[in-house]
C-alpha cells in the first residue's frame, strides 16, 4: 500500500447512474483485480472504490453517487488533487489458462476492466455479463476500458441485449460453457441469489462483497464480515459463496 497524491484527469458522467474518475499519479502503481483504493476528497470524506484500471501512471474508477463523499468526487475538476491509499485488499489472481465468468450487476462492473487486463497478460479466458435495469445505465465499452472484451449485456426492461437480470443471463451462458471460476459483483440481494441458485458443477463460486470501510488497513474493525472473524479490507473483498453465505443471509438489503 502506498499513500499517493493524484491529479484529476477526467471526471465525467458515463451513463444515467455511473461516473468515471481518472487520475494521474507521480509513480507507476501495480494492482490485482478486485483491489481497491481509499480516496480522500479533501475536506469532505474518505471513500473506498474498486480499482477499475491501472496503466502506468493512470488509475481509474467507476462509481455511483451514494453519499456525500461520492457526490464530492463527482464534482471535482480536472487538475484538482486527492489523496489515495492504494492498493488495498486481497486481489484475485487466477492462474493462466483458467476460464472465468464475471457476473456484474450495475456498478458491479467497476472491477471488470482491471480483471480483463490481467487476463490478457496471464492468458485467462474472461466472459463478462453486465446486468442493468435499462440501457441508459450502460456505459460505452471504450469509456471504461472494455473495448475488445467478451461482454454480454442484460437489461431488465429488454431495451438492449438479453431481457432479464445478469444472473438470468449468466445461468444461460453457464449451461453452454464450462468455467473454472464464476465471480459475482453487485447488490447484496443479487449475491445472495447467486450463491443459492447458480449451479456448482465444477466451478468455484465467488462473490465480491461491499461493507463499511473506514481505514482500509485492518486497524479499525469497521469492515468485519459478520459473523466471520474476517475483515473485508484484509481478507477480501473476494470470498467463496460457502464462506460468506451466512453473512449474506443476515441482511435483507
């Protein structure tokens, strides 16, 4: 983990619900898929965001406005500076030759570009299913570094791609293909349904969790994954379904 100062290059609304923030940093950073950063918007708040892409000295994020911190992030201008603790968390590093299906609901698409870059570098096969309510919530692939990626889209209203949810489409795709890992990222209700309903077969079922994160370094205990004695910022955010099913069942959100 490094504490770095970052300069805003691009802060823009990429769809009806999603924003993109891109920064330059003074040194080259490295990170694994599903690692995250704590971004300090000066004078407002420190917020955790999944790293969407890292390329030399460029780091990007995809986010949704959920509170004061993300609202402040969306309003900063090119040239403004923020502080970051980066990278944080335990990354997901599948071995070469594996086949991965990523099931993303809404802003759950955020870790996808970095996972796609990793797979190109090590030789994994990646299929991404992205589900939203309507097509106006989708970003263009080029705006979020997903050009040339095997990306399947599901919209609940049928306005683009498959009519249904990301989980509906992923289950259909899984019937016709074999995957080593299936990873779900999205709202807790979606993750709970994924762990209950997605067929096990020979794949490993994983979920990327969200919870309250205050320090990001395992010191404050705010991100405990109850009832487990584990912290999201140290042990996650990626966990197996069998490991966190009880945690998912404790919440109805």
